[in-house]
């Protein structure tokens, strides 16, 4: 009505390259049925622009223990627990992840996962996100995956995506 006013908060949107993650994984146990345990280590490199909220602005190292259990010939459930540590700010936090994946054909896999993590960068709150992915293995040594991420908490990006290359 007359004399009333409302404040409009502008929505800020940033797009661009985020941080880059390099990961190494070892499989100390693989069962005959396809069950496996994994030990992994990763380095998240600050290739994203911190001022535009596209990256952490520092190197973050992490390690995780994971397990996968098959269901039938073409599906599996998996989970992991790990710890990440930001080098410059000397802050760390625990993370948990889990998901399901299924083989559409010999070389094509689809899956969904969710991840929760404590703050690992100064001032950042906990974050929760969900990921959908599909991967293609042209041969036994290479796997190419495309993924889309949706944030489920205020601290997570609203949406994102990328490509992941796995060499064996």
C-alpha cells in the first residue's frame, strides 16, 4: 500500500572453474563377490577464485577409508569416512559419504551419492551435498565420469558439475 516499502536482497551468482582435486586410492582387500575396502588420499588444489566463492583459497589434504558391497551382478552400495585438513588455516574436519551405483552395460555406470562434511576452512560451516554421476570405461585402464552436484545446505554450492578421469 501507500507508504510501504520492501527491501529486495539481490541474489549473487558466480560461475567458473572451481578447485581441482587429485586423488590416489589403494584397494587392500577385494572379495570374490566384488566387496572391497579402500584407502584413499586426496589434495584439493586452490584453482578456483576464492574471492568469487569458487574455491577454498588454500590446499586441503584428506584421507579416507571406504567400503563397497555388491548387490547382484550390477549394483553396489558404498560408504566412506575421512578427515580433511586445510594447510594454511590449519583447520580440519570429518566427512562422511555414501551412495549407490549400478552398471547399465559393461562399460557404463550410473550412481548417486550424498556427502556431509564438517568445516575444513576457517569460517566455513558444515555442508551437505548430493551428487549424480555417470561413467564410461573405454578400456580397463581409463574411466571417464561426468557428475552434477546439488547443495543441500547453505554452505554448499547451489549446483555444480565436472569431469573426473580415473587411471588404473
